[in-house]
């Protein structure tokens, strides 16, 4: 399993409801593709959201958690057919969620490194515009992200 690959990009996902419904759907999708426990994943996402919102702004959220069973970090993306009220920092709804899943045994440094890479790129208006333009096609999203972010 690569840290970021096409199998973990889910486009045009329909969610009825709010951020919690979106997190539940994301947990189910990532769990099914990666042999993970969906309930544990959802619990981790929800616990992190209780600390503070992961709604970064510009229509993007970065939900993240540590989870048992992972051997290496995992990055995935979900795009939504309808914007989701995520209680984002800029109060804008979310259309793209970038999920970061880290092994429980992983050091915080690795977790923060991946998170920081995305946070830095999300401050680049062109990168965000490219993400939004590509959000309906997994291959296009993959190309935008891998061209901008070094996962090594």
C-alpha cells in the first residue's frame, strides 16, 4: 500500500446531512478499501473534531486520526456532490476532505509532517483552485496532489 494512491480517492460522494454524516461515510469508504475498522476510524475522526474543526477553509477539510492496524501513513480524499457544513475556520462549506490516517505507533513528527505539507499547499490559491477544478475525477485529483506534494 502506498501512502497516497488512487484506491483512496472517492469522488462525487453523496452525503445527506452534516459533517458527522460525511465523516461516517468517509470512515466506511476508507475502511472497506484498506481492511480497517470503520467504527474505530469514525471514533478517531469524531474525537479529533471535538478538539477543534478540521475545516481548513476554501472548501477543504483535513480530518485526521491515528488508528490501529496501519503499518504506514495513509492519505485519502473524498469529494462531495453537495457542500457540507463543516464548521470551517472561514465558515465556508466543504467540498473536498483530505483524510490523514496514521499508525498509532507512529511518532507525532511523521503525522505533523504530512499535515504540514497539506496545510502549506492549501495556503496556495492556485493549488486549491486546481483541487476544486479536479474534484470530479480521481485521476485528476491524484495528479494535482502528487505534482504539488512530496510524500517521501
